[in-house]
């Protein structure tokens, strides 16, 4: 077919001059730098737009990018061409030799080849093809045709082509010059006889075969051996590594173009940029009235002629001129745009230091698999932990549940706090709701019978703590404990316990009568209390009221919850620091000193998830931003940077006040991330996986089976002497919410099998 031009796209470059955006695993050609598709996509579209004639398109790309080529590029259609994958990069001479071999074997010796880079910006498809077609006669007669761009400034980052005489769109090329210094580049610009080398080639297959055999037979012969050993399937052609890496690595300019005499240059009529530097991106992109290019979440003040780009975070720039500022998830680059050609030097230095930032794009920018921890979570929760705490954790002698276990699994005989008894009831109820096959009903009944028999006060409340044998050790009626009992009874009622509703109604009556502030301004710590007031019991009351609303649908519970939400808005939350206070005076004013500055990241996480839940139930959408602020402040100021774990307490300004990292805040971080994901704002799926990973890394994996290390010091060392049962509630809630978030638990409960303890085991 006389009008056929076979196109080959070279897509093996790294684009190191655009670091930190361009990396080895995600190079320049895969980025959308101008807002209308990736450079590679636009290159394929440009080639497909040839007005007339047959134009098969082949992609020569790195094998490490095969999945991306096959998913993103091949569906565009290649007009009968195919991808060809290099196992290693061997420079452009190898690519041109391979393209020539494919053309000879698939078409014929006289077919024209067009070889183009994958990452250049070209103004119009029509002008591009007009320029290519104007070089067709020279290529058919046996010349190698190159394409020159009329320079607009003394660029030192491009190679130059000198033509024999000024004038004429098609002229003989007299010599090629690599990147000149600034003075020489200025001379080239002034002479009018030099053009930038666009790196595009047009030639007959036989012309290039003869040129390679004449000037670099070693390249041709090794390339031919590799080509004959290639494997081709429906996805493309794969070159054999052992043969392909034997091809000498050299550019086609050095190997052939600078040595042969049959070279014709065609002056391009299209606008062109290789977009190979931050300067070129600044020149080629639309600007604001001050000449700035801003991409991503950027705020600029008093800036002039700057390229400002942010990926995934807020970037603020003040008072910069002629600068490039590029921020990614793991690196920030700042330089005068006039120095942007020197980025390669930075990359080279980083590579010498072994820095992975030159090789890998950070995980935040990758497509992550939501639920990658599911198997481990299911196994630990349902095969290890629930069986242990439903047997060893139960006091079958005196009733109720043990307050704590040693690390060898022995009960420690500590006083039994009401909140712990209630939380164990809750945990077994929630496990049953999610399909646990163990004896949940018996455990719920066991716990409720114990607290109802030993823990009630004469006026219908609940004591704070009991001795191991069930006798009262602390008769105080504490609001925190009552919130935990209400939460447990809500889920026991959902599990059809016959006494749960009656006990809850009596508890609510006690709360209304003895614990609610007479001014309806929250709850007292204990009946008649006139001392410090705390936000934390209110948070747990909110949790309990939402649970009862979810179980019964009675709006009275939602109204109770709404009053606590109002307290949070008006008194607990500080809009300036995005923090939530813990300790207040009787008028809900923060206490003086450290007490008033005390905030707990774990409680911020808890409040965040509860605010989202209330927002979804009530329709108060403005609560989601408040929840996100609480989450953000804890992530930004409440974490130990050495371990990634939340501190026990920090000040409103972010200074650590208690450097211990307990296990429950890490659980609440998982819950908060699960709640905030999908309600607007950023994708938190990577954050969810990271939070689960840290929980297991520091608190669960180092502990004996079914147990956890509750306390980690600031250097990552275990600081726990026992395993408190009260944390079981946090773990069960967080991990079940994680499993629910990542497609539910249905598939996990299809193969129950009773083991020798009489408990059903669940297989992940």
C-alpha cells in the first residue's frame, strides 16, 4: 500500500527533569500535564488522526508498564499495530532497530516508518501530519528525515540541527549539535540556520537497515537476534531479556544520524514543546494575569511567572518570582525556573544516596486494594480473640467477666468495673449481630444477670465497681458507666435478650432524674456533683443514644443525642485549633493551665465517627466538616512520628502531654477513617489500611494469641503489664466496622466448625 506509514511510539523514558512528579514507575508520558489527557494518550490520538492513508501504530514501552499500556492505551485502538515491550531500556538506537525489524517482517522493506516520542506537546494534529507528509518524498528516495523546530529563545536543554542554507521548509541537514551552553545557543538563535531537534524520524525500513549495518552492525545484529526470540501473544510482543539487554545502549543520533550524509530536515509548521522541564511547562500552559501556572490545591500571593503544582495537599506560596514549586506526597521541589534543566543533577544525587523517591511513586498516589487486611483481621478476631475472651475471660465462679488477663492468659482478680462488664456484653452482642457462631446469647445473659444481681443501686442506677466475688467496691453512680450500660443493653435488646429493654428504661429514668443537669446543659459526673465536668461521658452517652435510636427508631433517642451535639458545637470544640477539650468548670469553660489545654487524639477520633453517624441520621450535613477537622487535628498534631501511633494526650497547640500510645485510640482512628471515607473530602481508603496496619504492627502482632499490648512508649517499646478487658470493646467495634467497610462479613461465616472447646470457629 503506497500511502502507508507505520508509526512507532517510543515510550521508555523516565522524564527525570520533571521530578518529583515523574518517576521510574510513573514517568512523564503517563501524566496529564495540560488537562486533556496523558502525553501518551494524546500521541496515539495524534497518530490516529492522519487525514488519509494506512497508519498502523506500534508502542515500544517498558515491560514494567505493560498493565498500564494494556488498560489505558490499547483500548484507544492502534489501527492494526501492537504494543512491544522492552524488558530493559537500551536507548533509542535499539528502539529504531526493533521498529525497522518489525516493519520489514510485518510489511516490507520499502514501507515508511515514522518514529515519535511519547511525551511531546504538539499544537494541532492537522499541522503535524502536514509537516510529516512534506518529508515523505525525501524519505521515499532514501533519506532519513528529521524534523526541526524554529527556536524562539536560546534554549540549552535541546539538541540543534544546522541546515546548509537559511530558508526553505525542506533542506539538507549539515550537522547535529548536542545541548549547547548559553552563549552558543544565543549564537545559534541569531544565525537563523539552526533548529531544535524534535526527535521525530521518518525513513524507509531498508534505508535504516543499511545505515545500521554500515555504522553499527553490532546494534542491528543483536537487535535481530532479540527480535527473532520474542514472544507474541494477544497482548503484544515481549522481548527476551537475555538477548535484548545485549544490544548496545546508544542513541540513534550518535549511532546513525550524525554519521550518514543522506539527512533531510523538514521545518515543523506545528507548535511544539517537549514539556521536559518546569520552564517548558510554564511556557506551554495557560497562565493567570500574573503569569503563574497553578495546578492542584494551590494558593499564591504576590507571585509572578511561577509554575506552582501540588499533588494531594495544600500548597501556599508567597512572594515568589520566576520559580517552580512542585509538591507531591513525599517530596517538594523548589528552584528558579531558569534552573529547571538541572533537576537531573538532583535526581542523580538522590540515586547515589539510594533514595527511593526517584524510583517509586508514593502509595497515596497508587490505586490501593481496599480490604487488604481482611483475612488477618477476620482470623484474629473470630478465630483467636473471641474464643479466648468468651472462655478464659469469663468468670464462671463468681459471675461476670474478668477485668484483666495476664500475658499468659490468667485472670488477675482485679475489681470488676461496671463499664468493663457492660463493654463485654456489648462486644459479644455485636459479634453475634455480625454472624459469630459462638455462645453469644449465653454470654450476654451471663453478663446481664451478674450486673443486675450485684450492680444495681437502690434508686435504679449502677455502681461503679464490684469486687471479684460480686460485692460492691465502689458504689458511686457514674455517668460514664451508665452510658456503657445503656450501650450494652441496646445491643442485647437487638439480640433479643428478654430483660434488656426493661433495664434500659429504668436506667434512662435514673439518668433523667439524677444525672441530667437541672439546666438541661449536659450531664453531671455523678448525682449532685459540683466539681470538674468532662466531655468524655457525654461522648459515650451520645454513642448510647444513637445505638438506641438505631435499634428502636424512636426519635426521643435522637433528640437526646442532639442535645449532646449542641454541647459539642458550643463548648467542647474549639474552632481555632480544631481541637476538643476534655476538662471544664461548671459553666463549661476550659479549666486553667494544662487541664484546659488537655486534648486526647483518641477521643477526637471517637467524636469524629459519632458526628458522621449523627449527621447521616439527622441530615445535619455541617457536622461532617467538624468531624473532619477533629480527625485532621489528631493526624497532624496527635501522632508519634516514630511509630505513627496516636499519643494519649496532646495540648491544643500539639505538644505531647502524655506520650504513651494506648491501643484504643488506634482502634478509634480506624473507625473515624471508615466513617469519613465516602462522605465527601479525600479518599481515605489508604488511610484506613494504614491505621489497621499500625494497630496490628504495634499492639496485636507482638502479643500472645488473642491478646494485645495496650501501652507502647514513645520509642515503640511495650509498656503494658496486663491486658485490660475494657479494650476488647474498642477492638471488636473497630475491626468489625473495618470488615463492614470492606465488603461485609457474609463470606466469612459459611464454614463454621465446632472445636474441642464447644465454640464454633470461623474460617477466613
